[in-house]
C-alpha cells in the first residue's frame, strides 16, 4: 500500500512540475531570450523546493529524531543495567 501511495505522489508531483514548466516556458519564453531548455526550469524548481523543505526539516524533524534516538538509547542502556543487576542476585 505504501508503494502505491508513493507512486501516486510521484506521478502527481511529476504532472505538476511538467505543467508548471510548460506554463512558465510559454509565459516567459525563456528559450528564445536566454536559450534555456525546459530542464533548466525543472532544476530551478527543484532547487526552490529544496530551499523550502530542507530548512523546515533541519529545524523541526531532525532535532526531534535526535531527541528520540537519545531517549531510546537511554532506555536501552537502563534496561540492560537493570537486567545485569537482577541476574547477579
């Protein structure tokens, strides 16, 4: 099910970027002005998306993941210590 959802998002995102690139190409006519091909528009769009997503990931998701990993390590270290102490009695 997750693969189908992922493929659905991939198809929707590809259709959206294609529509945006074609719309921008016709509106601004960058190919005749600057010699840009549609692939340049796709690269700029990808960089813009990264510029929006990466800071949010770095500010919110990454610290939360690090905190959860540290808590998990503390819990696993504590349970090993308890089991060792229990076994020695």
